[in-house]
């Protein structure tokens, strides 16, 4: 199966093949590499296209989780490999998730826990890889958030940190791995149904829940020079139900129950 790879100046460069050393093995076999010379006119055309900012409008998404589980990276270079294919393309913005969502994060934060910190039994091999990867990277002093932002900025790609706003807790068998400290520490801020039953969601009717997410977004824009934030509200609803602040506010405004 012959596929175009990329345009590249190979002056002084080498091509290296190696096996995938970490994570879940993905079988692939390189049969040959075909090099096709470019004319000067073709080179000028490619360079002109790369420098054209008018077409750089595409957005790509990385959940900041799956690649860690598949490839179990332990170096900065491992992470750079995921980003490098977007160099000199029309992709201008990366939506990068800072972990599993909520306050379970893939970087050392003042406001959340590192993925795997609270886990002794992993539901999937990819979850174990994820935790081991982050523990190894953190022990080396490698900050994944800074690594991604700095490398994308070196390619003139913007980073918008994109968090799942309701991923505070997960059902079995994932309740240990995906549930953050915030869920455990603040049962008083959880959603409740109309009959008073507790729902496995944190309620944005409470100031404390809203403040946590604001603090985490502020951290990534101040400490890491992220270009923006992208709150993900299309996964994990509901965000409010029948919590007392909402009931009181509704009654105050309408006079109704």
C-alpha cells in the first residue's frame, strides 16, 4: 500500500526505522521508501503554500489520554511524535485535554491529582500504561502540559486547553481510576434528583465547583502560556439538577416550587 508521506529537505538527514518500544504493539511493516526529487518551481510552490496563513483554519483534538495509554511515553520526544505531523499544515489550533477530565489530570497541578495517583487496580492495560507513563515523566521532571504547549508553539500552532467539565466520577470498574479527589472530598456539592437521590455528578449550582474549574483554567493560561480554553459541555450532562441553590433561586425569581 503506497502512501505519500511528506515533502522534506533531506540534506544531511537520515531515515531511521525502529520497533515500537513502549505501550501496546501496533504491527506495521515498511517495505520501501521512494524518494521523488522536486523541481525548483515545485519547491517554491510548496514554500508559498506553507507560508499562506489564509488557509490555516483547521482545528485538531487530542484527549490527552488515549496516546498515553497506547504508547506509554517516557520522554519528551515520545510526545513530540504525536504533534510533528501537523507541522506545515493547515491545522492552526490544537484542543488539548489536560487528562481524563474534571480534576484527574495529566500534569502536576495545584488543583487536581495526577492520573493513577489513587489507583491500585487498573481496569484496562491502557489505564496502567497511562498511569505508569505519567509517574515516570513526573519523576524525570517532564511536564506534559509545558511539553505540548512549547512544541506546538515552535510550529506556530495555538493550544486551547479543553477540559471535560463533568468528568469528576466514573462508574465501576473505573471508579478508582477516573474518580478525582474533588468528588470524594465534597459530597455536599453533588447533583441530586427531584426525589433527593444523589447523582454521580458535581453541581455547578455551587460556587465551589465553578471555582475549581476556573482555577484550573487560570492555571494553564497563566503558568503554561496556553492560548485559550475550551470547556467541554457536550459530554457528561447533567451539570445541575435539583440542588438547593437552584431551587431557592428559582423560587425567589418566580415564586414557584
